C-alpha cells in the first residue's frame, strides 16, 4: 500500500498569533486564557488572522492529489438524485428531493395512489435554488396543513437557520404576502380550517436584552391575512428562557397538545380544549423526570414515554381524567427494543425501534396487540414514517451506509413486502463493503457496539495496519445508526476502513444509555471512544500510526477530548464545528441551551467535571499531538467559531516547541453555518478536505476505479 504521507508537502508557517493572557478566577481556580481575543469574530484583527489560516490550509490541500480525486468522487455521488423524508397530508405525499445539478433540495408533492396503484407524477412546490445563484438559500423546514392544501415553510441564508416563514396555497400555487421572521424551529400546527396556525418564534434584537434574542422562544397564533407583529402569544411568557415548545392538534381539531422540553431528558405535557371559550392549558404531566410526547385521537391521548421505562412504552390517557394513576400501558417497555418513532394509521400504531442500533419496524393495534413485524431491505435505519388515520397505507424512508434513501409503501391490511415508491439514484454497489458489528468493553466494562466497514475481500491479516477512520458522537440522546454516507465511499473503495462507535450519551439503548454519557458522566463517552480505538488496534485492523478520528459538533468535543487525553493513540484528527472551551461555552450563541446536557460552568460542581475534560484547558507542553484539521463556519448560529480559533492557536503554539505528528490546520468557511442548508459544492469541499487530510496523514493511496 502506498503511503501518501511520504510525499513532500510544503507546509507554510502558521500566522503569528500574539498571546494576550486574560486571567479568570473561576470557583477558586485560576484560569489563564492566552487567546481570549480570538473570541471576537467581528474584530478586523481576528478576520485577518482567520484569512491567513484559511490561506495556509488551502495551500496545503492544493498539494494533495488525493484530495482532488476524493472531491471528484464525492461530487459525483452527492450530485445524484436523493429523496428526503415524506409527509402524508390529505392524500398527498410531500417530500424533499435533491435533484442532480441543484445545490439545495427542492420540496415536491405528488398523489401517491392512483387507480392502477402506481405513484402519480410529482410537482415542485418550493425551489430555493431559484433564490440564490450561489446556492446559499436553504429550505429549513416545512409543514403542510391536514388536508394538504396549504403549506408553511421556512427559508434562511448562509446556513444561519434564522428562518423566515412563508405561506403557499398548494392548490393554486399562490404565495401569500405574509413573511414572519425569527421562526427557527417554527413547529407549525395548522388549524383544521386552514385559516391560521400555531408556531414558534424568537424575539427580534431589541425586544429583549442583548444576547437574550437567541432564547425566549414562545408559541404564537397567526391568522392568515393579519399582521404577524400583532400575533397573540399563546405560551411561554414568564417561563425560563431556555425552554422549547411543540404543538399538535387532535385528529378532529378539538384539543391542542403542548409539549414543553427541558433540555433533552425531560418534557411536560399540557392540553387545551379548542372548542371552549377562554380555555386554559391544563397539565397532563408536569415535573416528572422523563420524556413524554403523544398524539390525541378522539378523547384519548396516546403517550410515548421513557418515564420509569428507559426504552419507552406507550400508554393511553382518558383526557376527561388524565391523572397519571389512571393511565393504562398498552405497549410495555421491551427489554431489547428502544422505540424511536411512532405513527398512527387506520386503527393501528406503527413503531420503529432500535435493536443494537439497527432499525426494526412493527405494527400494533390501537389496543397494543402486535400484528406483525414488517421486513426491511437490509441492516439499516428508518429515517421517517408518515401515515394517516383514515388509511391503512403508510410510508417510511429507509437507508443504510451504502444504500441511498428510498421511500417505501406498506399496506397494514396486506401481508406483503414493502414496495419502493420513491427511489434515490444508485450510488454504489452495496456489496462493495462488508458491514461488521462488533461489541467491545469500555474502561468500566460497559459493552459498546461499533460498526466497521471495509472493502469486501480486504484481508486485514495480510494487509497490515490499514488506514482507519473512527467516528462517533455520544450525546443529546442522538443515536448513530447505519445511514447513507457518500463521503466515506471513496475511502472504502480505496481500501481504507471506516468505523462508527455507538457511544453512551446517545439513544441506542434508551434513556439510561443517554444519562450514562451526560453531565457528570460525560467522561464515559470519551472512554467509550478511546476504547473503540484500542479495539481496532488490538484486533489487527490498524495501529496508532494509521488511525484517525473524526467528529463534528458534540462529536467535535469528543475528538478534542480524545486528542488531549490519548494523543499517543491517534495519528490524525478531523474536528468539525466543535465545542472545545467548556468553561465559557455557555456564553455564546445558543449554547446555554446545552447546560442540561453538559452542566452549567457557573455551578461549582459542574465546573469541576467540565474543566477536567475541557479540551482547550487540557493541552499540555512537551506532548506530541496528532495532526489536526479543524473546520468551522462564520454563520454558525449553534457553536461559535471561537472554539476552533482558540484551540488551533493553542495547538499551533505548543507544537512550535514540541513538534506534533503533523500540521495543525484550520478552515473557517464563509457563507455557511453549522451544516444545515449547506450547498452541495460547499459540502464537497468540506468532505474532500477531511478525507484528503486523512489519506495524506494515514497513508492511503486513493484509487480511481473505472466509472469515476
């Protein structure tokens, strides 16, 4: 195997980065911060420094033939047609689709059923590509009315996710004049008569104290044809600023269900009678340590909850007497299935769940009796289900590592295999690679699963240490399951190995798995990841000279902690849109929302564990660190780019005295955010940088198969 890193690559010196030490005393601990000045992204000096870092990184990447080949292959794969998650309303199927040649997905609608049983032709409803030649206007979210005749949708620019709400009459194609700003995560719930809707909105700058406009999301009601600035506030006044809310209506429009989320591990439920004048929200469940959500059918609320059932159960509640003592469990918690999606069709409940991070699909009656398990095409993930209470037909979206998403149709009343109604273009032969699921022991003995992908026929006993990239996330109740990943395909095609670990902090095994990786238990996540790397080394897949790690967002924190805790274990690190300064993270953008997951540094107890693992505060002198490529974006409204800037400066400074295993590089993307809404060409550039960096540092020669 050719070792790509033996090629001579000229690495320019990093820009001069002055130290201007700021000393803080935090809970009795003196913290010296030499790069506090890099927190101000609007400063001309910081912008000049960032430009110099970008130029340096670009100069390196332009010398890597591997990067160019990878960009070519990823562009080919990502430019193909790809279908998104469907929503069924009023007999119409709404769905997004990335169309070849377009930078942003478009929203389409079709009649999925015709007399001959074949899907009807689809029409484009919203095409954000027409609004920007640079492809930087994105469709953030969309919500059709119950009968499918009206549509509310949000658009934002440059990846900032601060959506502007628009309204379209689907039947006539008329775009209504309303424009409602600050509707990030709008969660639109239409009234049955289509004359108005409930939605979430953030305050405008100036309406609240500086910095508070990133919080204080409240629920409003908008009546079509009226001034949005005069929309009445329905819920949220006087509540803590970090809470978030969701709404839904019962099938007959009688009840409004309100969900109040306290972070990622607790919710409250309230209900209001929409037919009673002056009715107030009444609590169904409040102050319990668990997640509750549900759907109202008639006068019955079906609640899905992990309260005293970490893998979730389903209970029914009579809304005339909703006290918890009167709840009836109809589908109890399973010992081996974690419920992750629930939908309701005609007389039935449809459940998808995870068994060892792999999706399974089941149909139950409304009384909780199992009807059957629906067969799925292969090992993979259900990424969406949609159904209607007046039809036995439902639709689901399914994908796997090498299998692009497809939308399947299934009839509950017929014992038949689901059939494809919407397909993506074929990306690659699914037999290209073997997908192995292994289980390894973490530091404390916890059994952790991991998927390992390698090219079919690759014999690791003969290939020697194989260039391998390990990824993970481990947080916010988010599971890492087999989903289509075109960016890893050229790596696999060229003989590299890709591994994805299912770390604690996620939802693979329910709420207990999540809580084992949050707050004071966060170190478990880092241990799980480090021991995944050790497993790959000890079992002959790779060695420390050929092992790289990759993570983004909370996963960027993960790899940042791994590189500071075990710099000897990895050769290269790709760290995307990361949190790295865990002492000050909560002071920037929307990060105060995450205190329920990480802990609040203003709390002395939480500060202890945050400071103990904070990557920025654990970089040490006289340590040879892995090569590091950090990437972030100027318009990121979730994780402030200051984390990436400060960590890069610190690592570059330390490696100037103790040489690292490779360069410390930084790219700060303009006209892009945390990742949502990024146009195809920017995604291609980002991923080509990541995998070109790994090929160079880990020694993988990128092959150019026939057909590229």
